[in-house]
């Protein structure tokens, strides 16, 4: 069933679990995500980035996800991931998204607030919830020394101010997480997360969770993370499985047989994430 993310994340916050937010780029990834959610009886967000919309078509990919959501036996929200500007947000709303992120975190604080407030006004008029971000997430290839690492993280007091000033529904925090694969084992700042959770009332979001060890994810959930984004691990499972299949079956040209094992591999990844997010059986 197609729902908004607000009802999903508020329930997660109330009952101490996190909803998985999984990125899709096409029909195959969408199948894997929704099948995993149904197998685990879990609520989910299916995320679409502006790049995915450009690749698959704003008229097509949201339509595929919306159809899958309406046919699903579990709650599914369609989320705009890292919306880069107001125009993209408007395209997403017209395409039927039920959850929006406006990412203006690279801008100065006052500009971030202004951009988010503009999106909040438009989205809330349609009862669509909004996610915003404070603090900078590093890239997977960065080498971050301690001082730089600290500087990139969300400040608890600023988080409080940001929620009050911008009026959004969910807050993505930077606590040592980064997009893409990590070099070495990531180290989440749990003290910082606990401090933010104590001061902020809205549900908290963890981006860049691909590659974070399971025990750190579990602890983050216990400390109040309500939504966790996964993209890189899903794509990696898909591509590596297909590469292996093609190498072993070089004469196979039926895309259904080539993609099939890739879909199964992605579904396995999503099911595992649902388990460690503690959202299995919550639908």
C-alpha cells in the first residue's frame, strides 16, 4: 500500500526500530526491494534520486514504484532522495512522491533554512513530509583527519535550532557516516547521536549506511535512528552477481535469465538490512 513516510517514521520512533530506505534506478531494483519487504513483512521507503529520475525518466520510474507500492501487502512510501533544488521537488510532487528530501546542507546555515522552509511550505500543503540535513557527509574516497571529521559532523545545538527554524519532519544527521563504500571500518559518534536525540523531537535519519558494520547499525537504531538509507550495497550485489553470471554463461543473451540472479542477490541484501534495522514484522 502506498503511504507517506511520516506515519512510518513516527511509528518507528515510538517503537524503537528503523525503516529501511532503499534506492532504486529501475524495475529490477524495485522488484528486489518490494519483494524483500513483503518477505519480511516490513514497512519501507523506496528512494529515487534526481539522477535516477534523469536516467529512467520522471514519467516512468515513479510510476513503476507507485504501482509496486499499491500492489504491495506492506506500507511503501516513495521518497525523493537528496532533492537538489526546488524545481526537482516540484517534479517529484507532480509525479506522486509521498516523501521529500531537500538537501541544502552544503549551503550556509541561513540559506539551508530558507531553501528547506520553501519546500516545507509546498509539501505540507499536500500533506507530504519533508526531510532535511544538517552537517556534511564525507565522500567514500576522502581521507578525513580528526579535526576535519569533527568539523563535518552535526552539532547538537545547531540541530535544535535547525528544526525550529525550518519546520521539517525528519532530520538527517552526520555522525561519522559517509556516502559510498568506506575505507576501513567507519566509526559512528554515538555520544553525538545520543546528544542530538536528547535535544531533538523529530525522527532522525542515517545516510551512507552501506558498509557500516551490523553492530554499529543496531546501536544507532537503539539510540534513536528511525530511517536508514541503503544504496551502494544493493547496486554492488546486483552488478557483481551479473558479472559472475555472464562470465559463467557467456552465450546467455536472455536478459530475464541474466537479471534474475541479480534481483535475488539484491533481495538478500535488503532482507538482511531489514532484520538489523529491527523492522521485520512491523508492517
